[in-house]
């Protein structure tokens, strides 16, 4: 790919007062925003799952042997480390991510610093305000996405050989993959695209890009398949079309010959084996290798089969906001503009990125633009507002970088304005806020309570449910007894300090066929049957595989304790004769 006529970006110069002020404001406001949001936002199924797995690891259980999880592993060991150092509560898992959010503000500022103080400050604010502050959850995605920045700076490194740089790329992409698989795949596609564009053939007239185009074709088909099964029209237009266009144009432009592609791919693969080696050895020596492969690389594929993935769409957000404007809502007016810009930004970025590649515009900004396009694919997985924020910060950074000098300052100002709307109307709001309220930008005042084990201020209704569940389990089971929560809701295990009678904490991940369902039913007929069972019949992860278990719960072995806030509870019969248990059962039943 040919170089354009732009002068290379300067790498060293003195800091200006405006730059220092912009960076400090972005970093400290992000710290304040994320700290506040992290203390008031609770996403029970995710928070509970991450905390429960981390706690089990600290208790000596072997990941994927004694307890199932769909992530490759590093996220669980990081969470276990955070819990060991900072305390055995859910908030401890958020503390590293609070500081990581601030660190990424610094990286974003440095990445765009040579474009001026306004552009760099806008990038830092976008990364901070659109990131962890909007979804303060210890998700593997936040760690995996953070590898964008070392990947970016690896492209700018000096004093290393090309082979060393390729090994580093492989290490970084492999590490991201071992936090979250899909995110690593998308970053890998971005890195390969950039490398193919940045490495001209030694003899362009004689070069045959066949192998490079085969790899691009595989990436195109793979991402296209992902989009077909995961995206609705809005998600495809926002993120899918641009990434496919970039792949197509890059394939047309690359001239790298066969041996060079093999060399690049080989070095990347070799580098990726370095972060994989500790996990492979861990599972090999603990006898969990086959279960690790099944849990981390096969079971996740079943998640996309649930209907709720198909019904979610980003397109509903501006529609609902428009309805709010028609009703006279001032906040809905600002948020109508907000959602429109949030949808237009990734589409514009994808179009600009493809156009730059087609016109052979290749400079130090190319990597960040292409990385931003592929990061957007993360948000396609599930089109609900919180998933939008996984990529939003990077999208706006890429948009700033992709605009020419004439429009860069206006785009930066728009970015800052949109980020401020995100911070004011959406950061630090409870997860119980409904979709209409989110679309309108309605701030919800919540009566919150801190409960043991969480160290997070939880909505009063949720706190009531968990505290009642903790009381029920404490009085109707012994510490060595098991309980069961179905289909998911691992927070019940973590908060009550009990374990399930099976390896999995979610039936969505553990029940794949009739044989799995029969094995679970057999547990309920054995002496390992759980003392307490929580059943959320309206949960989105329900399936027909649970019908047999529910039939047993209505049989002679269990007594119904009624329902509380949509959660039915069942107690094994021999426990119900205890006065404390009987009293807790009466207290539990508040739903008619």
C-alpha cells in the first residue's frame, strides 16, 4: 500500500498547558464517574457469575473441572486475584477496571496527542465516559478490549525488528482472545488487515496475493456468518457493513506474496502460543483439558440460539426517544439526538475507513481507525444499550482520527458533547431502569441498600429479594448442603455461600441435550439433591430441558415456598419441619 504525502506524526515535543489540563480533566472525571457508577450499578447474573467462579477458585476448585465457565480462563484468574487482594465481595472485581478505565484515557490521549489538545482530550473523554462507567460490570470484554491500546502502540514502536513486532502482535491478540474469544478474533482480523496493508510486496508486478485474499475471504465469511446469526438490521448497518467493506477493499489492495503471508501468519501464531501456554499446562496437569475445550470453545456457540438475541435492536432507541419528544420530554429531545449520533458514528467510520484504504491513505492513524471499525463488531453480539458502550468510545476515537484537519475540531467538539450526554443521562443509573426510560434518558432515583457479599448499593427490590434468599437458605440448609438456581442467577450461589450440585452455575451453559437434562433430573432423585431451589420461570434463558426438573419440584420430595418478586422457591421436605425454615418460607411468599 502506498504512503500518502502527509508528514509523519511527531513523536516527541513539549507538553502544552492545554494538553495537561485536558488530560487531567479526562482522567480524574473518568475516575469520579466510574467510581460512582461502580457503587450503584448491579447486573446480578453477570456480577454473580464472575464473583462465584472467582470465589470457587480461591476455595481450591479447578476451573473447568470442578466448575464450568465459558471464558478461556484469564478473566477468572484475574478476578480471583482481585478478590484475594481486595476482599471477597463483588465490588473488589470492579476496582481494577476503574483504574484501567483511567489508564485507557491516558492511552487515548497519547494516541491522538499530535492531532492537538482538543482532539486528544475528546478521545480521552470518549474512552472514559462511554466505557466502564456505562456498564460497570467485571466483564471479560473490558479486559479484552483494553488490548487495543498496546496493539496500537506496538505499530508505533521503534527499535524492534519486524519479526519481534509480529511476535508481540500475536502475544497481544492471543491474550485478548484468552480473556474473551470473540473480541480476540475481531482484534486479530484488524491486526491482519493492517499488516497486509502496511507490508508492500517486494516485487509488486510479480506478486500474487492469493493466500492473503484467501485469509481475507475466510475472515469475510466468518464475520459475515457472525453478523447473519447475531445482528439485526440496525446492528449490521452500524457495525457489520463497515467491517465487511474494509475487508473487501483491503483484499483488493493487498499485494503481499505467498511466502510473506506465511511468515506473518506464522509469527503471529507463534506469539499467540505464549499466553496460551500457561492455560494449556494448567489444564493438562489438572486433568481438565478436554472440559476446558468444551466449556470455552464449544458451549459458547449455543448461546446465540436463544430468541431474545433476535428481538433486541439498537434501532428501537431513537424510535422510543422520538415518542418521548412527542410527549414533551426535554430529556428525550437530547437523547433523540444522542441515539441518532451514536448510530451514525460507526456507519460513518466504516465508510471513511474503507475510502481511506481505497485511496491508499496510509499513515500512523490507519491502525487506530481500522481497529475501531473491528472493535465495533463486539457490540453486535446483543443489541441492547449496555453492549453499545463496549465499542462506543473507540468508535468516536476512530472517527476523530479519520477526519481531516478542517473537520477534526468540530468532530471533537461533537464527541465531547455526546460524551457529556452519556455521562449525565446514563452513567450511574440502575440496571432496573427500563428500556423506555433509557431511550428517553430519564434519570431514576433509587432507594439502594448494600448487602453482605456485594459491597454495592443495590436497588431496594433486588436487595429485598437477595436478603430474603439469604435468610431462606441459611435457615433451610446447612453450609455443606447444595442449592440450585435455574435457569441462571449465579448471584444466589455467591451471596448465600452455597454451591450447586452440578458443575455448572447456569443451565443455559450446562444443558445442551436430553441426556444433560436427564442427568440433572437424576441429581434431584439422589442424596445430592439441593436443599433449596430457586426457579425464575420468566427468565430469558429458560428452555424445555428444565421441564423434567420442574415436574420433580411439584412432586413429593419438595415443598413450595411460594414466590418472591417473580422467583419461586422450593424446599426439600425434611427441612420444612424446622421452625426457623418454616418461618422463612412464610416470609418468602409475598407474590400472589
